């Protein structure tokens, strides 16, 4: 890509590279790739509209990294932590019928609203994943269920090179690497911290509890966790 590029250009180019990505996985595991799947044209339309709206500049932003996309959420829409209804209202693209609103997205969008709204939040942050493609496994009942890159030793071993390249690649978006916010204070934070010890991608990593953990198991403490998110995000990267 010649000449000046925006953050939107870089993210959309990364998505195009993901469309060409194939991964070797253990038996019983599969990838959900929204950028090469049956809805790829609509995904391209949605992601282009979204990133052009919020990232059409060269402003440095901090990364907020989840573990991997949910199979009925980001793994279908292509936009991290966005659900179908909000994407439709934001981009004007009809995404009904192939994604669902999720509690995790609801919690995060409340945090975004309280941070100052979507324009302000997306001017400061890029939301993404350690593993930017969705992963599923077949359970004993024969049904596909979400899984994370760290759930299986062999899976992590096979994905390791892809994860490293993806992290390096996402830093080229024009990221302020003084701090990274890690959604998932357990295994995702543990893996990212271990990687960072050797690679020094970020000056520091701040762990934040996963919204699913908050909404499903600690609903009564939602306000407490929202304030924790806001306190962390409002700090400077120093």
C-alpha cells in the first residue's frame, strides 16, 4: 500500500490477510473465519463501514485484547465485541440473521458509553484478540461449542506461530504499546504475560475480568467491575 495509510487501512488489510489464512488444528477442532466464510462479502461491507467511520486517521491507539472471537459474535461479524444490532445502527448495513446480541458486548458497550461514547472510545482504543480467528471444538454430544486457543496443549502448540505473528502484525496498526488491556484475567492474561516477557510487545499489560465472567457469575457486582474497567482505561499509558 503506497502513500499515507490510516489505522482503518491497516486493520482492513490485516483482515484481508486473515481471509487467506489456513491453520492446522488437532482432530475435533475447527476455525471460524468470517473473512473467508459464506458471509464474507457482507462481513467486508460491515467491517469497511465500521473502520472507515471510527479509524480513518493516523492516531495512535491502545490495544484491548480478548482471547478469541465467539462463534456467534465476532467470529461471524468480523468486528470485535460488536453485536449485529449495534453494527446495523452504526454502519447502516443490515446484519440481521447471522449474528446475535451477546451479554459480553452489552457490558462492554455500557463501559464505552460511560467512557465518553463510541467516538471517544474508538479514538483511543483498538479492540482485538490474541487469536483473531474463531475456534470451535466438537463436544461429546457432537455439537460445536466455543473454545479458546489455550484450552488444549496440542491446540496451543499448533497455533503458537500464528498467535505470535498476529500480535506482531497488530502492533503495526499504529499502536501505543505503553500499555495493553487484556480481557480475561486468567489464562489469556497468563499467556499474554508470558509472551510479553520474552517479546516485549508492551511496556505493561493490565488484566480485566472477562465480561462473560461478570455477567454470568457476578451480575450483582457489575457496577464494581465497570468502574474497574473505566479506572484502568482512563489512565494514561505511562
